[in-house]
C-alpha cells in the first residue's frame, strides 16, 4: 500500500442471527430511502427475541426483531403478531415505533423478522441510569406517565385498530395459567427442582380467578424498561409486544406492580436494577392510583393480579434459563445463572400475596 492510499477500515462484525447480504437486499427492496451498506449490532437488554440496531450509510437507524436462534416454543416469538399489533396501534394514542416491513420468507435470514423505527430516548433499568437521566422532578413524572399510557392502551377500540381478532375475548387468565404451566413443564432443566411450588401456585391461582369484567389489549410484559422515555419522562414508545394478546387489563396492572419496586422492598435483586427505588419516583401505590384515575377502572383485585404477575414471571424466567443453557441466549446474559433460585423466590412471593402476606 502506498503512502497515498487510504487506510483500510474493517467493517464491524455481523452479529449472530443476521445474514447481512440477504437482509441488506431485503432492506433495499422494502424500506424506502435506505442507503447500503448497512451495519448491524445487537441491542443489549432483551432476553428473548433478539433486537438489532441497523444503521445505513446515510446514518438512518432502524430496529430489527427476530426469534431466538434455538429452542423456540410453538406459538412463541411470533414476528407477524408483534408487527400486526404495532402497526394497528400506530394511529392510536398509544406510542409505538413506526413499522416498516415484515419478512416471513425464512430464506432471507433463517427466520421471520420485522423492521421498525429505532426510537431514541431513555430506557431505565438501574438506579444509576435513572439518576443520570432525570432529576427528582423528572422521575416523579415517570410513574403517572407510564400508568396513563397503560390506560390509553386498555382504552383502544379493538375494531378500529384491526386487532379484535388478536385473541379470544373471554377466559384470559385461565388460558394464561394453562399456557404458562405447560411452557414451564416443557422447559424442565436437569438438576433444578422447585419442589412443585410453581405448579401449586398455578393451581391456587386457577381456583380463585376473578370474573373478567372487560376485554382489552393486554401487553403482557408492561414495565418501565419496556418503554422509551423522552427528556421530560413522557413515554415515547412502548416496546416488546411479543406476548401481547386480548384479555383482562388488570393482568398488565398486576405485572406493573411486580416490577415497580419501592425502596424498602426486599425483592429488588429479582428485578432489573430497581430503577424505581431512586429518589423522586412515585410509590407503587401511587402508580396504581394514577392508573385507576386515568382508566376509571376498579382495581380492587390487584393482589390476585400481582400474585399472577409474580407466578408468570417465574415461568418466563424458567424458559429464558432453559434457552440460555441450550445456547440460545441472544441478548442480555446478566444474572441468568441466578434464574433457578429466582424462579423459586418469585413463586413464593406469589404464594405469599395470595395468602395476604
């Protein structure tokens, strides 16, 4: 190489799960204005469907979602479903990323995938992130904003959004109990034994299901770190619609209560960093009150739905750990090896909540 030749710049490595030439060709055909070449990077934080940041030569950023590389359960990781939900919610008051295209031809990338807007903003998982991004006044706005956005989701007109066929309208909790019990059983991990506690709690939940008074979209994993916030603490986008369906809106509220940690709680280690323990954040009870005020909904059954949230999270973590052991751990591996203990602790928290403790 002569002194006048430009230096060689190595292209960044392509992460597992991306066939760069074929995906680039698909982008060129389906995403208006994209400029090749594309660079791909895995976005940290997801423990299920891997999400990749895609940047074109003009600096435009996109997000690509695909299923895990291995150990995919039937009916799980449905790219078309996620894409349909976000596309249907696009014209509503619910903030979601703009969707650009869905690819169901597995010859392109080995599995279906979809492409959406990459939404800039704050995703809070730890107290450090919360304190760096917001002052106490900003943190105080986040809980009510998150609760209000959830109320907007639960108020969506299913027919107008084209989502009335997303799932059955009745019997949501009973179906969820059957589904997650079966998936927990499928994800048996040798050497890990919870003494039947997960199954026992599932049976107790099944025997005490509150009447389903209404049907709405249910996100299924609604929590602070599945939202992108702007600089004032408003929700710019709700992410991770992987297990969205139709059902009882209180299930989303119960899971939000599970993840919304108060400073004196002893279960912070089970959750992702306890961001909401930072000074200024609303208390869990205040977030619940904000949701009740925004939605006009009766939240008297919150203890049952919080227990249901703990139990469902236990089943989900069992599945994540099994996929991790099978080599399908795309995404954030932090604390994964502690999941077997956490599954048992979450099941016990559910049992305690059902018993009024």
